[in-house]
C-alpha cells in the first residue's frame, strides 16, 4: 500500500497521518490477515511495542482496525474494510489454525445474524472457527 493511499485512508477515518501510523497501517494491509501485537513488533523494527500499541488503540477508536479474540489467549488486529470512522461494517467469520496459530479472514462468510433479548444492544460479534488450515493439513498428511 502506497504512502498516499495510507494517508487518504487515515484521513477518511479522522486520523492525522504520521510516519508511525503509516508504518502500522501498511504492515496490517500487507499482512493480509489479522496480526497479534507480537507479530506486529517482529515486522516493525522502527517503532517500540508501546508505540505500536498506541497506534492500534487510536485506530480502534476510529474504526480503522477491529480486534479479534481468537481464543488463543491474546488478540489480533485486522484492518477494517469500511471507509468511514463511524462504524465497522465488515463483520465476518475468522478461522484460527490450532497448529500454526495463525488467524485467517473468511470474508466471504458473514457473521450469522445474532438476536438478543429486548433491552440488550450488540456492539460487536466475535465469530471464530477453530481447526487446521490447508497448509498445516498438508503437513499432517
């Protein structure tokens, strides 16, 4: 993702473009899958852990990333496909591989509708399918 595209996306979400924010945004975009904070640290050597976390927190507040609890004991961050700072409208299923511990987006599979009793209101839904990814399945055969 080019720096100009990153800057535009940040501005669409009401986030001032800075060098660190562009680096974090590019890292998420190029990964093509949700990343943990540790995975982000390994890929971004120019920003310390607290700096990366601050950027991710800001992105979350502006609906530029969403957080996925994949059941592994941590969370992963994924770039939102929506292009506004008011909401995250790209809710979809995620797949957690129990062998390689990676999380994959199943964008073609939207989260099934969830109905809650009257008086409750949903702010997010986390739908994670666990199993073995194709790459790890081939290794086990």
